[in-house]
C-alpha cells in the first residue's frame, strides 16, 4: 500500500501519533499539552530514523522533504484530535 498509494502513510502517521498521545494521557497521566508534546517529539524521532536509514542503510522510506513534512503534519493533526478535550454541550446537558 505504501508503494502503490503515495499518501497512504499519512493514515498511520496520524492515527499512530494520536494513539501514542492517548497512551501518554491515560497510562502515564500526562496533561493534554504534555501528551501532545511527547507524542510529537517521539514521532519526530521516528521521522529522523526514517531519513537516517535511507542515508546510511540504503532503504527507501522517504520520498523527499515534502513526505517528511506531510508525515509530521499528519502527526500533529492526530495528536490534536486525540488530546483536545471535548467541549461541553451548548444545551447544558
């Protein structure tokens, strides 16, 4: 799927980062802001690893800077979706 559909990897980058933020929130009791930051820091390290293995190990994980930027943006969207608390109902219920 990764090779056939150019932007398929945005789905796991979004959901995976969001799920990691949820683990930080619930399993480790972090605040939403800390969970958001921790999950994105770890995701940034994953992106660095993808780039470094391409350079030093000859793999082909990254298609270019646009790919890394898209992955990081997807991670930001996912962690925001998983950490922003739901708003109270406007009906007061």
